[in-house]
C-alpha cells in the first residue's frame, strides 16, 4: 500500500488517499492529470472539494501540465537500451524517467514517438504497477520489466486518451514505453531480455 498526497492547483486543501496495487497512484480521475499510478484498487468518493470551481481548476492544471511536458521533452537525457529478441538485438535511445515528477508526466501530450526512441520508468523496489493513457495522444506498447531485466509482460497498442487501468500483473522494477506496434515489429515477447545498466546488465554497445 502507498499513501500519496495530491495537491490540486488553486485548491488549498490536499487529498490524502490510500492505494494498494504509473508513479503516482491512479487517483480520482477528475482530480489529476498524472499518468503513472501505483495500486490495485480504486478508492471511492474522492471528489469532495470545490465542485463549483472544479472545471476552471482542472483546465488550468491541464494547461500547466502540457506546458511542462513541452519543456521536459527536451530536458530529459537519453541512454542506450537494447532489447534482446529471437529476431536479434534492437537498440533504442530512451529517455529516463527516474523521479516522481518525470514519471507522473511520462509521455503525456507528445504527438509522436520515433520507433528508435522510448521512455524508461525506473523504480528502486519491484512492485505491481498500474498505468493509464490519460492525456496521452499516441498509441504505446508498455513493456513491464522485472528487476533482472526480463520482460514480464507487454501491453500492446494502447488506446490514446483511454482511462482504462493497465496493470503490470505482478511485481516489476521498470516500465519501458515504446511506439505502439514496435514490440510486434521487433518480435519482443515475455521472457526476452532488456540490456541496460539499471538491470545490472552490461553497458549496451
């Protein structure tokens, strides 16, 4: 279980909400724009604040998040990562989302993602992760990766802007997001290996 604090722009009070199974827990969907949540069950009845001004608050928060995404896109550094599949080794340059702020933003508001790029979400402790596609305009393949670099499972061709909860279905240490359809193109499947220093593997060539 994780206890997270959500502060809504322009609203003085915070929401304190428990969450058991992306990096902020999947919260009340009307109250936040984060993409990354941790938990397995959705707590009920979180909408208890500022109903009359909620529309204006959410609009301002979404606009700020979009501006932040546009700035962060060029700010995140990239590292080489390799996917070892039956069809060969596929190298990608991935942005590293290692902080709560970067993980919460993820690939929201991006309008394109080249096949040779991606984003790696890293966690210190393996746990079950849940994700969604709110404010995400492009289809993605979500590759859930265990601590030893083994692909645990893949959610392929996610639906843009969907609020359906996508679970890792088991403890994982990282999630790799790549362009939708890339996993199929590379022949990537559960059990394949991901090479990157984060997983204790040798530096990709």
